[in-house]
C-alpha cells in the first residue's frame, strides 16, 4: 500500500482526494488518473452532447424552419406568432395598435382614423405629422431574424430535438451496468467517446429537420459516459471520501454543459463569422472542434488508465459479487422500490439540468429577445455552477454522514431537492417585463441546488446495494435522462407558454423531494430513524468501509481531506 501516491485503506481505495497529485506511473497513482480521466472525458462528452443547443436558432435558419421563413410576413400577415410578438428592445409590437383579442388574436386592430388623417412627415412638413411606419397596421420590421416562439413548428422541432437527444442515452445508460461489468471502465469510456466524436463531427452535414433530430439522438449516446464516471470513482475511493470524489468528478464533468454555451458561440461561431464565414458555414465548422477533442481524449484514456487500483481490467469480484454479469441483475435490483425512487429523484435534478441545457439559450433568445452571445452567457451561468455546486453537495453529504450517520446523507438529499424546486418555480415567475439580471439571480440560486442534489444522490448510491454498484449507478443515471425526456415532452414541448413549463417542472421536483422519508435501510436507517436494532451490514467492501468509518467518526470529529 505504501507504493501508492494516495493514502489507501485495506481494499486499496484512496482515503483522500489530492486533486493536484498527478505524478507517478499508473501502478503508483491509478486513483487520481482515474479521477481526472473520468472527469475530463465526461466534461468533453457533455460539451459535445449540447454543442448544438446554443446554436439551435442558427441551425433553424439554415434549415429554413423559422416561422418567418416558412410564412413570409408579406403574404401571411396574421400568423399567430406574429400577432403575439412585441419587441422588448423598442417596445413596439407587430400589432402596433393592439390585437382584436388579447389571448387568442386573429387580426391586428386597424390604424386609428386620426393617425390616417395626418400627413407623413418630411423635410417640409415637420409638425402635426406622423412617420410612414405609424400608418402601418402591421410591423414586420420588429420581428426577430428567426421567429421561433411557442406554438410554431420551429419551436416544436427544436424542442423535440433536445428531448430526443436525451432519450438515446437512457437505453445506453441502463445497458452500461452490464457493459461495465463485462468490459471495464476504460474500454467503455473509450468506446463512447469515439462514438460521440464521429457523430458530432457528422453534425456538420445536417440539412433537414429529421437529420438534425437524428444527429442529436446519436450524439446523445455519449451522455452514458456519466455512468462510467461514477462507477470508476466508486471503485477507486473509500467511503469517507467517495461522496466528494463522485460529486467533483460528476460536477466538473457537467461543467461542460455550461462551457459549451460559451465555447460554441463566443469562441467559435462568432469569431468564425467575423473572419468572413457565412453563418451557415460557421456553425458547421464549429462542430469539428468537439469531435477532435473527444477523439484525443479516448486515445489518452486507453493508453494511460486502469479500471481498478490494482488491475487493468475490472472484475466484479471486487464488489463482493460472485455470479457472472446478467441482464437478470436489472430485474433483481428494480425489485427494491428505493432504487426506483432514487432514479426518479435523480430525474428531478440531473434531468432538470439536461432540460435546462436544451432550453435556456433559446429561452433567453426568444422570450427575452437577447443576442446570441448574451443569451449564451446567461445560459452558461447555469452549467458553470458545476464548478463547485455539485462538489458542495457531495461534501455536504459526506460531512452530514460523519456527523449524523447515514441519515445525514438522506437529509442532504431532501434539502437540496426542496430548494431546487422552490427556485425552479421562482424562475418560472420571472417574466420579460423584469430586468434580465432578476432572471440571472434566480437562475444561479436554482442551479446551485440542482447541482448539489446531483452530488447528494451519488453520495447515497454506492451504499444502496454495493454488490450491484454498476447496475444501480446505471439505472439511477438513466433516471436523469428519463427526467429530461419527461420535462421535454410533458412540460416544455406540450405547454404553449414561455414560462409556465418552469413552474410545472418545479412542482414535479417538489413531489419527489417530499418522498425522501421513504429512503430507509435497516442497516443504515432513514431520515427519522437510526439503524434497526440488531441489523448488520452486509459483507461487502463498501459496507465494511462504512462500518470502519462510522466507528472512527464516533471517536473523533473527522473531516474529508481534499488537498491541493
């Protein structure tokens, strides 16, 4: 054990998380190589997964699916999307003198007679006159370059593409449990990255709505790298620090969802246009950058990393499992309702993050009528909270566990979900009559608790059924994508309103937060009860670690060491 760069326990799992201790061979430092490989690979996977989201309106223009492309205002003056439109910058509405019905308009009100009677202002007539535009019943000049508001075909295509992008990941995430047991972390992660590299590069060839949706579906498979991310860290780190390790690796990986908002728009798309590329060409060339990054990362992981502290390939025996991997394992695991509840709670946090990554940039561009760069900057603030918030959730889970026992982890989970629901509902209460910074403040608070809930979830997962760790990690991870699919189809796609879907989504999160008291294990306890009298921990490595750490915490107030 002295040969390792990290302090380890009897199972050769690291009992510390020294973030910058990078030296040594793979035999000497497998823990931190695995930590950073899982983090960076998931970061790049997230970056590629949502690379098209902040450029969705530009893709829509290329595909000619914007409302004002399909229905030119000159010929189709009374399209509902036009009748409801009002420029936030100038305050001028398409129907500048009002609509014939506030909620369900069919026509703009005519120009008032007194306006029609006045002469048009010119060099000789300067008083008692009106401009030429003031005599117009319709003002198509105030419409955005791409009208893609709720109720339009354009909005439906973008919404479906975003939702479809998380559906492909559900099946693969579920399958990852068995795939990891059969092929190991390194091989699975490498394969997923190569898959993502190919299809995000192929995004440059998108020419139709169906090909846009198909590419987003195929690229979405790369989101399954999260399962490897969490299983790999659980195999490398001991129970006293696994919550922090999982949260940091997952959170800093999720950070890619925020970085991609800035990278794809401000670093690639806009500079490419400034260099002389047409917008249609610029976003296509931008897709090649994440493709190259994913390929290089896949090669590095294959050459430089091991699955476990002492072996190149993972063996299920290290989790205490004796039988060979089988699809029947999923059935056995799902017999436990706590696994289903944990998956649904993860759908309420990670599923929410995926939904936000898909809708926020477009929401700010269409509802708040912001420029692409400004909308990308605001949308990125949500993902950038992963820099610390998910880690904070893992650290909180570890700290409360050391102070209150396993019930501390469940309380951390409940509180994170509770405040996430409150701030998500609050974000839905911010309309475009309020300054943009009000939306930003609420969004940052909302994002912090979303990421914290993700961290607290995977502070619990390693202890639910240690023998089936890969299977449970896969099922809970798939729950996150299921949540994004539910949100996409049931909330953001089905409700023809700009802010009501956020409120409904907040109620969804609150429902699953309030089910936290159902999380109870006889050997660990629950929110309001300690372990059952006489209950014994199972004879698995994680369970033994838990028992060792519980005894140690009873003797001294131990903290989690995260060295720099």
